[in-house]
């Protein structure tokens, strides 16, 4: 990593750099939260019990 003076490096608006960095961080965080929320196990369907002939209706 290299730290430079933003104006000398040709980056005219350091506020815009910070805003875009925050937008990217929020985007990554929201993707991670959404992915964690949607990854679930699919439950197996319950097996139906057959009626036994001895059971009164």
C-alpha cells in the first residue's frame, strides 16, 4: 500500500474518494448480510401416514 498526497497524485476531490469508498463498503456489507440470510437448508417434506384399517373413522 502506498500513501500519497491526493492533490499531487491528481485526485482532485478527496471527498468524492471517501464517498465512493463508503458506498463500496456498504455494498459489500449488504451482499454479505443478504447472502447469510438466504442460505438455508431446504426441509424434507413430511411423510404422510397411511390410515390403518383398524382405526375407526
